[in-house]
């Protein structure tokens, strides 16, 4: 398969997954902001939302306070923000359009309709009237896209590079979410007596990755930070865990490997092996923040390796995606 085709398919899936993850995090923050809490606690939560995507500096250039309305607008409809939901949906659509001959008509129509409908909803001020409904809609459209992809696409290299994009993006987003939320719990929440109750705080994290029912089914007990970390980092049965995402990346790399991808494959399997051999007590004892920082660095190096081994040259790729 041509590297340009692989590149478009890969980024089509990464942008779709990124839009969904952004909607998940925004939805949880919005629901939490409706609960009784101090203004400082609310600002901390929205600041953390921006820190997840490393967008605090860009936001601060335009806004002075971390309030729900401006942060949501920045993360959803601001086309100058490269990680906003609308920019991601547009980029997913443009990448899909570039490879219409390599994907099914059903998949193209699903992605194209999502972009057209999203523009209509933003124009109709659906985000202002009912933010939670818009976030649910974005998640639903991502699920629909993934379902059409799985149900109609041949199991060939096009399918594989789409899988690579999805699970690499998912691993990155789950790690960022855990890092920021656990760091916020350590830094801010113990200093603020009016912070949201622990149960609602940790439940919100689980709901942001559709893991609340899975947690209850697995542990059948109280919700604790240690168990959340165990579930979302090391449990391979949890679809959005780091272990499950890296395992999918590894299995896909085996199917698409070429003469120059050995180093990238070795790095991915090395990371998976460490996840499989780790225990959460040791991770927490050494520090969750440094552990997740190292994980993000390694998963990004794997992503760079995939770009180098299979996709367009990095400079050309960057210009295309911008």
C-alpha cells in the first residue's frame, strides 16, 4: 500500500478518536461543574482539561479565566485550535476524502455526514443550548464510525493502519487523562475544602472512559484511586486501558511489518511487556506522574517510528495534516 494512503487512513482514525476523547473529557467536566463547589475548584478542573491537550498557553492568549463557556467553545468550535472537536472532525473528513477509493462508501458517508451535521449543530447554537447533548452526539458518531469501519472494511492493510491510528491515539489520551486528574487530586483537591466529594470526582474519571460499570463488575466494592489506576493502566480486558491499547498496537504492527519497522515493533513490544509485568503498588510507590510522563514519551516515540517506517516523510506529513 502507498505510504500516502496509509498516512491518510491512519490520521483519519486518529482524529476521529481524538474528537471522541475530547467530547468525553468535556462532558465529564461540564457535569461536574453543575455540582456545588468553589469557584477555585471549578477553575482547576477546566485548567486541567486544557493541560491534558497542552493547550493552556494558546487559551491564555485569548482568555483570562478558566470558565465553562469559553473553555468549551475553545475545545469544541474554535477552528484556530488544532485539537478542537470541529477541527478533528474536519481533518478526519478530509483524510477520508483523500482515500475514498480505499474505504467503503458506507464509511465515507458516515464520516462526511458527521462533519456536515456537526457544522449545522454549531450554527444552530446546539453547543450553547445543550452542551451535554452535543458531547453525547459526538461520542455516538464516533461509535457509529467505528462500527461501520469494523462491519464493512476488508481485513487488509487499510484496516490495519486505521487500527494503528485508533489505538495509538487512545493510549495517548487515556494516559493524559489519568496524569492530569491524579495530579489535580494531589495538588488542588486536598487544599480546597469545598472540592467535589471524592466519590463524584473518581466516578467522573471512570465515566469519562466508559469504565464505571466495568469497575463495578470487576471490583464490586468501593471506588478507590488505586483500583482506578489498576483498571485503566494494567487491565488488558478494559478496552481503553493502556495495556489493551498497546496490545492492539503491537498486534497490528506484526501484521503490517516491513524491513525497516523492526525497531518500532521492538519498542512497542517492550512497552507492552513492562505493562504486563507491572503491579500497581510499585507504580504508585515510584510515582504515577513520572510513570505516565515516561509512558507518553514512549508512546509518542512509537508514533514517530510508525510515521518514519510506514507513512509519508515527517515534514510532508506535518504540512498535510496542518
